[in-house]
C-alpha cells in the first residue's frame, strides 16, 4: 500500500484483567494508576495524540462504563474518543478489533493495547516507514522487565517479514511489542476467521492466517524503545517504579 496519512487509532480495553486478582474486581485494568495517578490507558492515548492521530476508538467490555466515565470525550488528551462495546470480551483479543471494523471504514489504522505503556518513538518509527502494509512492532533486545514465558514471540525471515508468531515458539527472533499498523487486508482475514471460529480468535491467529496465505506481514524494529505489558501485580509494581 502506498504511504498515506493515518488518522485513526484503536486501543483495546475490554479485558477483565483477571490475573491482577482483587485489583480489578471493581476497577478495569486500564484504569489502574501508574505514575502521578495517571491511568494505564492514558499512555497509549497520549502516544497516539503526540503523532497526530486524533480519532481514537477505545474498545471496552468489562466495566466499560467506568472507562467511559473517566476518559470522557477525549478533550483532556486533545483527541476525539469513540467507544465501541465488545460484549464478547472473554473471547480472544481479535474480537475487540473485529468490533471496530465498521468504525475503521477501510482506512489504515494503528492498533495499541490499553494495558501497555509505550514510548512515543515506537509509533513514530512505525509511521516513518516508506509504505503502509500490515506491520507489527517488534523488539529484538527484550529488557529485564519483559516476562519471556508470557510474551508473544515472533520469528522473522530474511526480508523482515513475520514467519510465525505465538507464545510457545521454540525458535524466535523478537518479541511482539503490541503496536500494529493494520489495513483492510487484516480486517478481511479477521472477518473470515470469526465467521467459522466465533469468538475464539486471537490477533496472532489472524497474523498466522495471513502469512499462511502468502500475505506479507512486515515488522518494524523498535529495539531500544521502552514498552511494558501490564498483566500481573508484579508488572504493575514495576511500571510504578
């Protein structure tokens, strides 16, 4: 795909955060405070805003009303927030992306995770690429705070494209940093998978499906940039410093 301006971003915030135990009984994970009481989800919102992406869809599910109440219309971040409800939030995370397909309207979009802290340089590197194809940001040099056992691994071929992706790869080159550039190709493949697998579809499943059909899924090297995935109390304590 030729390079064009990307105006839209999607942030996934539907999960129930069950691995955080009592902390998420009454508070959705993405609203847990990090530094100076800023909620976790404020970091991807601010990162997208910093690169000029002002139309952002937040896919909510578990305790979604609380997310909407705290974030509002996006004025505090200088963006426009649209909320999309995923009633199937206990399913795979690709279902949340699927729920946003009509909002995307065929445009290229940046996808972020609501429970990831990400350095603004990550999205900047992604947008600085010469062409806009399906792309995943990957880290060839994981930091000490990245939990390898739980991380999604990526195997890359000699042209920088994804060969395989998953948490259980025996041989891999980098970690999935949780930031994607997606085009209509991804949403077509996702729609096909959802039609025959229902809600049991992960984003990694869609990537593998595309790769299996010979579709190029590029990578963007973000080694050296800070990012952190918050899944457990230990992860939260770490990012709180």
